[in-house]
């Protein structure tokens, strides 16, 4: 990060801002006096208005070239984008959402803000050898993200 977290002016990007985890992250960042700007990367408009909130509409999370410039100056990125395995047609779609989109976001962020922190919200019990597809895919995402940079992995569950 380019500034200490306790100084005003922290700029945070949140991917998946309209989902449960992302909406909570946006809300927490907006309430935090240390955060001066929240860039919510979302597919659809949020039902939220705040002086610190800047919405960035994205139609394809796999190809971020149209929005990458909005990631310049970001100090922390919270990647909360995801879905339940029950909401997708199969493993390929789940992998696209949880691996491809996360890698695209991390690479785009680090290209614009090389000192930024990237936090990937994962799931408890992820393991490459799990019998559960979702756990294998999330573990793959974690492994591949950590190879890009010093990515922080946070598990909930």
C-alpha cells in the first residue's frame, strides 16, 4: 500500500458489490473514516448512494480492458465476486466465475496499482484434493492468485 491504513485517503475497489459478501464489504468501507473512496465494480447499478461511492459498471469480468484504468490509485481490492455451486450449470461456469474472473481482476489491478493489496474472499475447507468441486476450484484460484503476487486469501466458513 502506498499510504498507511490509518491515514485518510485509502482507496478501495470491491468486485462483486451487489452480492452478500460484496455488499457487506462496500458498507463497511463506506462507514470507515480511513477510506476516502470505494470503487464498486459491478454488473448492475447498486441501490446505494454515498459521497465516497463510485460505481464502475463491468459487463464482462473476464475481460477488464474497458475498466482497468479505474483501478489506478487503488490501494486495496476486495474480490468478493462469486456464487453458490447451486446457481451455475456446471464446473466450467463455476471455474470461470471463481478462477478466471479473479485472475483477471488481480492482473488488472496490479498492472494499474502495483503496490495494491488484493484480497480474495474464498471459502472454508478449500482443498485441491477435495471430493467437492467447489472446494477444488476455490483452492485452484487461491494457488494461482498467490503465484501472481502476494495475494491475501481469506477463508470464511
